C-alpha cells in the first residue's frame, strides 16, 4: 500500500474518532467521518482480504507501510490507542458502515469497564478485530499465525490434561476447559483464517487432543456463521471440546485398530457416547449442553446411528454442528492406520445424496464456510507449481489467492510471490489456476511457515 493511501486511511479513521469526542454519534460530522473511513477501507479491501493497522511506539504502520513521523495528530492518535491497550486494528473484507459505526462508538465510550474487543463482539462486529502486536522475531505478516499458534498449542496441551484427568477417574476441570474456549472463541471472532489453517494440519502423534480442539474450533466457526455469539458461542465450543470424552474408557486396541472392528469391538466403541454423557453430567459447573452433545453426536438425522432404541427426539442444533465438524476433521486427519483424505474427497463422502448422517442445510453452510480450497491448504497450480492458499475469493471459490512456494520443478522459491488466481493477463487469460489439493507431507512443506 502506498504512503499516500495509507496516510489517507489513517487520517479518516482518526477524524472519525475525534468527531465523537466533540459531538454525539448521530451528529452529521460524525456520520460523514464514518462514511469517509468506510469508503477508504472498502476500496482497499477490494484488492486485499484484510488490512492491518499497527501502532508501534509513536508510529503507525498500515499493511507494512510505515507512515512518516512527526504528524502531531497521528502521534496523538497512536498514543491514545496504545494507552487503551490497542496496538493493532485488523479490518477484513465485508466491512460495513454499521461495523465502523460500532467501532467509533466503542472508542468514544470511555466509561465502560468492558474491554473494547468484547464490546465489538457483543455488537456483532465480525470484520474489525482489536488486539496487541505479537513480537517474536517474526515479520508483520507472520504475527497473526504465530499468535494463533500459541493459543492453539496451549489448547491442545490443556485438552490432554482434561483427558488424562477423566481417564484417571477424576472430573475434568471446567475452568481449564473455559480457558481453551475463551482463547478459541477470540480467534474464531478475530482471526478465523489463522485458526482454520491450524486445524488443517494432519498430525496424528497427538490426534486425540488436536481432534478435540479442532472440533471445538470448527463448531464455533459454524455457530458464529449462524450469528451465535457471546456465552452461547462458548457453550457450543465447550460441548464440542468434550464430545468424545467418553473414549477415555475405550481400549486403545479398539480405538486404533487398523482393520474393521468386529461386532463385539464396535459394541465397545459405541459405549463412549453414554460414558461421555455420564462423565459430563457428574462434573460440577459443566454446561448442560455438553452431556447432551456427547450422548447425541453419533445419532443421525433419522436416529439410525447410536445409541440405539432411544425413542423419538429432535437433535440439538449444537449436536448437528458438532457431528459435521467431528466427521470432517476425522476424515482429513492422518491416523496410524490410514492417510487423511483431501478436502474435495471429504465433501463428496459427506455430501452423498440421501446421507442421513448430517443436516443438509447445515452441511451446505459448512462447505461454504470452509471454502473449496481452505486457507492454509497446499495446492498444485496449472503450471505444476506448489502454492499455499492465503485467502479465498468471496465470489469464486475456485480461484483463491495463493503464495507460490515452488517452481514447476519442485524447487523452493527464496521469495515466494503472491498471486491472485482470479486475475487475467493482458490477453484476458488466467495465468494461474488451482488444479488440486496437495498433502503437505508428500512434498515436505509446512504451509504455516508461509502464512
């Protein structure tokens, strides 16, 4: 982004903020300030999926462009935000005038004890995220994924603690589980792209715990897309995290058997839904939704799953969401007895006509949410280059933005370029097109390094 446009964007934001210090939110000057900033931000977001505004010392940085020092109004603006704990403002494509209005109003209200980011979430603002800059000897464009990875890794470690407590016969700690959910819920709201990329890793050395966290994250992403937020969003995430806790009583030789389970072994496996409900019902401070989802998550829409013979009932919305996340993550993950499947193949399996396992409306919404080529996935381009998906095209899921990692001979590029596969060249043709998904292990590339 060039200096002139970056500075104009910040000046408009600062002007909109200053207006609320002098006038009421409904004053025409404030409304004009909101309109002007929304227009400038929307114009930028047509070219890129997100805009990151950072405040470092007395300096302002917009998408890596450092604005000139010495402008008193911008220095004061940067200091004011930092004094209020805001070091970074991230705007994402889809930003609306209403969301900008909520942002400006939140900044003008200095009397509220509720943190600014939480106030925006409460207002349903999805395309503005406020936070701190993560400094870990990484470049600006890596900061988001690094911060998300810390939350994710902590969640996996805590999931292991919860699992081991239940396995030992103790009650899993709801307080520890809430810390996981709070961190994941913030990511779902503020940086879903990074979180979804992390859930796509196909590691199986700690599959049980990564699966717990992945299903929680995927369930909350679905719930958020349905405009579920606040305490209910966290309750959905909590129930999803604990959905398989009954497997602590399932023998490992049954859980990890490489061949088809015998009838007796399958009967043992099926007990985990009842065991899980019992564990969660006996645990103090456990949300009421958790044992319900643990009990129901293998019931199909026509109740032909298990447990059997439970009479007539209507499945909980959270159950239907968790079922989709559970199967999707299980099919894409590498296991000791099989390789994970490509996203396209999973969609084909889950979307089979007449499949009673899933609510078809929710499944279609999930497919749209994840995209045809999810962010963080490796893909092969038409020229045989390998690339990582960095952003989805809102109108054409077949043509994402990618970072090209290798040439057509498979040699890693020192400075991987970004390419918008939806753009045409001077002849009106698309120079880049995604051909297929690529398993990171097959090419020895960790896609997270390039996000």
